């Protein structure tokens, strides 16, 4: 998603966290990271990031530990990562990442959501070229560090772009630099509030407030689905 739209969504995500709506997704991301790379966050960068993201949104220590333990169980073995793509109203495009134990259920739910909200699910790969996969690390503007110095320090770790929006620094690099970029930020004594692999639009579009109401309606329904872990759009 575009940076302006990300800022718009950030306020809504904070409300979701308060209502514990996002907690199951945070726990599942921890379980998947532990399943793929092992239960030790010191040697598993994606797990360390997933834990930090969960802590930033107030997921309890007990729930974090339980999510890691679930990685060794049968339920985790049945979960697979599946991606879907769709077209929404007013030229909006969606790239959806799921973690599911039943892909038929996931695709069925998404088809219903798109069909009822002026959109359609499309064949996998049809919209892939409309997004660039990037590593994104976010943290508040440090009071004791110079941003230019931070930018210089992160270049060798794969930094491509750094921006500041509403007091939040966004560090962006290629998706292959996820571990090195996250570790480089941490080595500067900075604890990221969010680190993730995102799909940023190659041709972001701007919509009117009225059009945004339609797009956010379908986006909210997609994000409500238990199998959905992340949704990316072509909105600026």
C-alpha cells in the first residue's frame, strides 16, 4: 500500500488491537515463523520480528509463548501459506496473504467477499507484477540519533529508501534484505515497532473520499477473515 494509505490504516489497527481483534493473527504469525525457522528468536529473525510486532500491540507473554509451542503441534503442520489476488471497486487491486489449514474455505470466503462488494477474485499471478515485494522496518523517530547517520549505517544492510511520516521512520529495502535490514536497525539500539514483508504498488492510485468508503468496506471484510494475515492494495 502507499505510505499515505498506510498512515490512514495505522489508526484503525490501533483500535483493533484495543479490541483484541488482531491478536489471533499476531499469534498465528508467531507460530508460522517458529514453524519455518525454529523456536529460538535469537537465531530466527522472522520469529524475533513477529514477537516484537506482537509485543508492540500488547499480545501477552503467555500468548506469545503458547504460539511458539503450537509450532511443534499437528495443527501447525496442517497450516500452509497461500496468496490470493483480487480486483475491487474503482480500480483498486488486492494482494492477500493467508495462513490456512483449509484453502478451499479460504478461497470460498474471499470469493463471497469480493462478489458481494463489487469485486472479483482473479487467477493467481495475474496482478503480481503490480506489486514489488519489499522489507519494511518501522520505528519512532529516535530522540538521540541523527536520521542521516541512521540512513548511512543501513545502506550496506540493503536500505533502498527511508521516509518519515507522522513521527514514524519507515526503512525500505528489497525483500531479500529482510533479516539483514532488521538486524542492522536493532544493532543501532533501535527496537522496531513493526517489521514486515510488504507488497508495495508499482502504480499507486488516488481515490476520492466517497470511493475510499467503498474500498475500505471490502478491505475491512477481507481483513476480518481469520485466515487472512496481510492485505496489500494499490492505493496511494
